[in-house]
């Protein structure tokens, strides 16, 4: 039987959740015995080459590209997991959610104290994804099957959950592993 | 007058308490924890958070405002009631803006602790991202309205007791300002100016969330070593326990 396939991505996140993933330390050797990685920053595969079993999503959706990738993950992965506060509730990027986008862009590109932008141009290259009105939690865009809270989620939590999903067994997570900070 | 003892059951367990004490305290006396965010031992209950909702003879009532009486059949720890409590907690998380990773109260916060206790991984309701502000104008404390759950603990507990005739209640230093969706906690202009260091600290301690914070003391205790980091909120470690001890020594 072929190994289960995992894909991961970081949307509007800081890569901290992926760092915490690497904090499973030497268990990563067990993990690569158990699974195969597809699209992920971990192996640097940029596009899906096959359907996957588990997709881990770090970060919420702050622009059109994030939405595009998230929808692609939903299509390609049987089980989709929000990992980290940003994927679950927008996290720190969502702190802009009660400020109009126009004001955010003006602060960043026009009126910020260290900004030099004489022509007053806002980034408008058509290659660039368009910033959304607010940052959206992943489960408000597509159906997410599981949520792993934490900033970042504890490495042990990631390991326990992945392990259980791969082996398809029930788990009873210890209290200390589920934290929002 | 002799105190009358009430016999009642909580989740089918036979219990006794003095007739007339609130169900929340009667439960406590019988070693049973009923979660709450707004109740505080020794001050008049407000019944504002609804987290302590129990079923008494099949009807939903708040345990902090309902006196215990003879023959009551009380349900506390049932799947239905715990789901209802979770939903209240999830509503509070989605109605305010709770960025726990950036909150000084994280690990000591009772709202968060209850969410942990109920195993909430993500709320069932959509996030509102309501516009709320931070008021840092006071020299000793700041208010982060993003986190306030309007439990009125600060209004009911933090009182100015200077120059008052004995036996009178003291004046509230905190108050509700505005109404409905715009309502927010504000310090009284005059009494607020005289806020002592002790009262400032007490206000921070009794606030169940990270809405009132004392300035220049942040992150003294590192994340990971805080009250609810390793131990779930229970009868033994909630803010109310301390309050209860203080109230009963008086
Ligand atoms: S007040 Fe509590 S729930 Fe809100 S952000 Fe702070 S720690 Fe989290
Ligand atoms: S500031 Fe704190 S104590 Fe006061 S009403 Fe808000 S949550 Fe309750």
C-alpha cells in the first residue's frame, strides 16, 4: 500500500507554525517513514503532483492568492487542517480588520513616517494578488475538518494529531497541548 | 432566626446547603464547580454572562442569581448544558477581538481557561471583528475594549471608600458608558484620577479577561508558567475561590 500523502502551505502566516512543525525534532524521521510529502515548503514542491490525504494550512486569507491556494488545497486534500491561530481566526494579520483597507494601504505606502513615494503610487501591478477587505479565517472560506489552536500550535500537538490521522486512530489530547498562545 | 437547611440534588447527588444561598455557592459548598465569568463572591450577582446556566426542575436558570430551595433537582454537568456554556463562550470570542497570542492575560484569563476546559478548538460562529478601541489615557491602567465581556465585575467590585459614613457601599470607580452595541467601560473622571496602586492591581485581578491591565508590568510571568497553562480551571483555582476566602474571613 502506498504511504499517505501530506501537503502544507503558509497563507497569511509568519511560518511560525511550520517552524513548530519542525520542532517535532527527530520524530520527523519517523514521519518520513510513515508519509510522503507533496506540495509543501518543507520539500519545496511548488505545485500539486497528485491528490493528497492531509493538508495542513497555516495562516488565514488576506488576499486573492490565499483564497485560490486554499480552494486548491480543499480540492486536492481529503482532510484539511487549520493549524495555528491565524488559520483559525485570522491572528495578528486580522488586527487590521476594523480598519478600512484604503487607510491601511495609505499608511503603508503613502503617509507612513518612513515612506518615500513621490508619485503616490499604490502597488497595482496586475501580477500582484488583490488584498481583501479583511483577513478571513480559513473555515469561513472552505470547509476545514480539524483545528489545531496555538501560536504556534505545540509541536507535540502537531505530532499527536498527524500521527493519529495517519494511523486513523482516536486520540485523547492532554490539557497542556491545547493553548491559544 | 435559625438557618434552614435545604436538601436538593445536583446531577443526582444528594446535597445540603443553607436555604437561600445561591445555587452557585450551594454547589461549591458541596464540592461541585459551576463555571462562571461574571459572578464574584461577596458582591451582588449580575447574571450577565449566563455561563453558570443550570437546569432546575427542567428549567434553565442562572445559578448565581437563583437561591437554592428544598427539593430542587439541579442539573449542572450534562452534555446539553456544557454545549450551551461552550456556545456562550464561543459567542464572547467571536463578538470581541481576542488575539490571545498578544494578550497579557493569556494563561491567567478565565474566558480562555473555560474555552480550554470545554475543549473549544474553533468557535461555531463567524467572527464579527467589531471595531473596538484601546484607552491608554489613564496613568496606571489601560482598557482594551476588544477584550471586555461587559461582565460588570469592575463596576461592582472596585469601589472608592474614602470619606464615607460607616456601613455605606462606596462609589463605583468604573461605569458603563453609552448604550447597546456602543456600551463600554469607563473610569469615573474624578474618582479614576485617585485610583490607588492596590485598587488598580485589584481591578486587573478581578477582571476575568485582559480588558483592564496595569501599565508597565507586562509579561512578568512567562507564558507557560501561568495559572491555567498546565491546570484546567476548577473549584480550586478560579478567581472566585480567593474571593470566597476573603469574604468568609470578614
Ligand atoms: S482576554 Fe483572554 S480570551 Fe481575550 S485575548 Fe486575552 S487571553 Fe485571550
Ligand atoms: S473591564 Fe473586565 S471586569 Fe470590567 S466589565 Fe469588562 S470584562 Fe468585566
